[in-house]
C-alpha cells in the first residue's frame, strides 16, 4: 500500500501527496497549501 494524504479546502481536494516524505518535505507541502489559502 502506498501512503496517500489528500489536503482539502472547503470540501475540495487541493493537494494529493503519495509516497513517503520526510517531515520537512511534508511540512513544506502543507505550508504551501496553507499559504495559498491565506
């Protein structure tokens, strides 16, 4: 099974992350999505 994380904003998917990431990579992706929403 492949680890998958889908980030949503107001019920709509805004990013899909598949595979293994380091903590820094994951936080960078999450911050990127949060920055777009600000």
